[in-house]
C-alpha cells in the first residue's frame, strides 16, 4: 500500500468510526479492511480499536508512550493501596453519551462528583448546599475563568493537548 492509499483508507476509517454507531458500521462503498493500524492508545484510539475488533477487524494500536490512556492517567502512588490520583481527565458529563455507553458496557459505576454534593472535611460532614468554597478559592476560580475567557481558540486547543504530568515536568525544568 502506498502513502496516498494509506491516507485515503485511514481517512475513510476515521470518518466511519466517528460518524456512525457500532451497529451500523459501514465502509461507505470501500472494501471492509482486514487490518487497521491505530496511532495512539488514548481513549479515542482504544474506543476505535474496540469498535473495529467487534466488527471482526484485526487491530494494531501503536502508542508512542510507555503507557496507555493518553490524557487519562490514573496514578497510584502506592501500589499496595487502592488510592488513585487522577492526573488527567476524570469527569464524565451528561452530554458525554459515548463515554456513558462505554461505562455501561464495562459495568463501571459513575460516581456523582459534582461540586453540588456533600462535603466531608476535617471529619465534619456538611450536606449539599450548606458549604461554599473559601474566599481565596472563589478568587482563584474567578481568575481562572478570566484567563480562560481571554484565551484564543488556538491557545485553548494547545492547553487541551497538555497534561498535568507535562506541566509538572515543564515547571520543574524551569525552576
Ligand atoms: C489535566 C486534564 C484534565 C482533563 N479533564 C477532563 C475531564 O474531566 N473530562 C473530560 O471529558 N475531558 C477531560 N480532559 C480532556 C480529555 O483528557 C481528552 O479529551 C481525551 O483524553 C482525549 O483522548 P484522545 O484519545 O483523543 O487523545 P489522547 O488522550 O491525547 O491520546 C492520544 C495518544 O496518542 C499518542 N500519540 C500521539 N502521537 C502519536 C504517534 N505519532 N504515534 C503513536 N502514538 C501517538 C499519545 O501518546 C497519546 O497516548 C482533560 C485533559 C487534561 C489534560
């Protein structure tokens, strides 16, 4: 397969995967591929791999890093404990229909982790609506919103491609 053919076939696969639900996977007139190579084992690559595998297609996922998950990174500082620190994506919103579908498929329970929830702090349990952030935190959030609103779409896209790990590494290198 030459480069042009590879790009054409991967473009078709990309369009097909993002546009239609699994049950109606079709190849838009092209021949169903036997083997698909996916670049990146982030959630998009892994979800695409799952869809294709279910459609009976052989899949190879190539990942540049030493771990899978991409911008989702569940870090366990102590392997002997169940404590996990999420260093990337962790919230699934009501509009994230595909993620919700995947959670159902893998029997994963979504925890209600919105700010409109009970708070247990220093052993004190406060019911929803009875607690607020401290004044410093309110200022911190307002400042963040201001920065976000002043950013261009290009800057936002660049920020979205960054992970906390990269930010830690960058700040360590500049210290
Ligand atoms: C700190 C942070 C918090 C976030 N919080 C949320 C949240 O709460 N809820 C939410 O919905 N979204 C959140 N997001 C956004 C969410 O993480 C991303 O939208 C999502 O993970 C993107 O998945 P992806 O598979 O498209 O890309 P990625 O996760 O970026 O995966 C791409 C993968 O491809 C690999 N790769 C790249 N180039 C190559 C190559 N040439 N060859 C091989 N491999 C390659 C990369 O190493 C990576 O593993 C957050 C993002 C960050 C950074």
